[in-house]
């Protein structure tokens, strides 16, 4: 054994040192060329996996480059395919709305400063007044915060109301040199309510345009457009404040004109917005169209048909359904058992009256449950009108007919982009067994 170990050592000493392994070949960069609308891009993956994009050739005209740059800065990525119908019109009127709003703000601020400076009181009293201003504004926010559920149900209506309140507060600010006590008590409370309503309705409105889950991109680009036109509006306001609006008489002429344009722009914005959640008005319109034509309307189809100021009106073709009453005011014990037998295992109850049909939902009811009850009411009203059958018989036959058509109806609704998983009634009046 000793001789074998010795021979192995001698053999190892005689072997030459092995050469180091050759270095690995350099990595060939992975790149490709993309061409899109007269622009060639070189796309390459860097060492850390990041994608690098460089422009190789751009044969677009200068005006086209400027237009594309504007779209990239102020419109969501992938526009117009990444947003729902109506976004361009909404953006146009939103820009004009912020332009007029900023100009009004300059005029009202000038009047406030003028009113505070003219008061025959010490400086400490003026400071107290501005502190009181903030307090009244916060109180207005607290008053409006209790209406959040109603804003979810009718975001368009409350967005218009927010701007009407804003213009009302601005008008009081413009008149503050004449009626300082009114300004101190009312103006900023109104403005606080307007701020809450505007902010609370912003998310459901943006969500209605988000086609590819790009809500953050929509929000960011929308705020960018608002900023640009706010700056332009401030410039106009400064120009007006130093010329024709330097007096209270000039403000009383120009201010109402700017307010009219401001409110008109907000109304057109809301008319262009295809809100795709179910509330009482939109549900009734969907059911009425389906019963009359057999077709399902999309959010874009209904947007110009909505009543933005009085959404609670009854729709005869949908059964004159009314929601919002509490359970104890709608149903009598003597009639409750009969209605439960007509609608077994359902999360809604109907109570037909002389002029309308009262409906109440369970706490766990979804948008599909609301659609089921509306279809029953619509079919029952149509049968009573056409065949003059008793109410109880009409409800039973309408319930059977609803079960026959509901599957295809709900599938078509979802295909058109409607959110059927929730129903926003805005009242919170529901029941539980």
C-alpha cells in the first residue's frame, strides 16, 4: 500500500498543470426592431432584465409628433382603445370646466381680500374671521359626508350639484364686500359641501371609463389636464380682475356668465359618462328596453337617456317601481305571507299599490336580485294592462316568465359591461329575516 501511494504522488508531480478554463463567450444582446406608424424602435433587454427602447427613425411630420406627444402626456396609455366610449367628449368639457372654475376662483379671492381689508376692525378680528372660515368649511364637509351612499348611487347628479354649490359659494364670495356677515357664515360651509361631493363622485366616474383596469392612469392623466387648464384659467382670471372685473359691478356681470358656462360643461361631462353600475334609474331603463324590444342596452346607450336632475321618476314600462321605503311602511302582516308564497327563496319582496310598486331588498341581495324583481314588476304591469288579470295572478305568471328569460338576460348584461354583482340603491333601507 505504501508503494502504491508513492507511485501516485510521483505520477501527480509529473503531470503538467492544467490550463484554466476559457472564459465564457460574451452574451449577445437580445434586441428587435419594431415599426409603428412611421416610427422605428430598437428594443433591447439589458443585463438586469430591463427593457430599453430607442427611436431609430421617425418620419412623422412635426405637427404629428406634437399631437402624439400631447396624447401621450394627457391621455391614458393605449388611447382610444383603453377607455370606454365618451372619454374624449368628457375630457373636452372637463378642461373647459376647470378653465372657467379657475377664473371664477380668482375673482372670488379678490373680493374676499377686498372685503377683509375694508372691515373697520383690528387685524386680530380679521384673523379670527379667516379661522372661522375654515371651521365653517369643515362643518359643510361633515354635513355632506352623511350622503356618501346616495353619491354612489347617483354620482352624476351629485357631481352636478357639487358644481352648483361651488358656483353658489363663489357668488357669495364675490358679493362679500357688500354682505360680509353672509360670507362669513354661509359661503365656506357651501364650499365645504361642494368639495366633498366633487371628490366623492370622482372615483365612480373615472371607473366608468377604465376599460383595462387602468384607473390610476386615467386619474393621473385627468389631473394633468386639470392642472394645465387651471393655470390657464388663473391667467384669464387675473386679466379680468385687473380690467373689466376690477369693480364689484364688473364681477356681477362676468361672474354669472362664467358660472353658466361652468355648470353647462359639468352637465355635458356627466351626459358623456357611461356609468356601468346598477342603480334604480338605470335598472328600470334596462328592464323597460328589454321588455319592449327584447334587447339589452349598453352603458353607452343609456348615458344620454338618464335624468340627471330627477332620477327618481317612475318608468311605466318597467312597472312603476319605487325603492327606498322601509319594510315596516310597505308591508302589512296580513299580506306578507301571501307575497312570500309568490316569491319563495327570493331576496326581494314586491307590494303593488295603486300608482306604484314598492320593493324592498334583503341585506345580502345583489344586482341580479334587483334585476329579477324589476323584471317581475315589469312583466306583471304589462299583463295587467294587456289582459286585465288580477294582481296576484299577474305576479305569479310574471315570476314564471322572469325565470325563463333571466339566464340569457343576465349573460347579455355582463357581456355589455354592466356590473351585476351589486345594486346601489343609495338609501340603505333593507331587511333581514
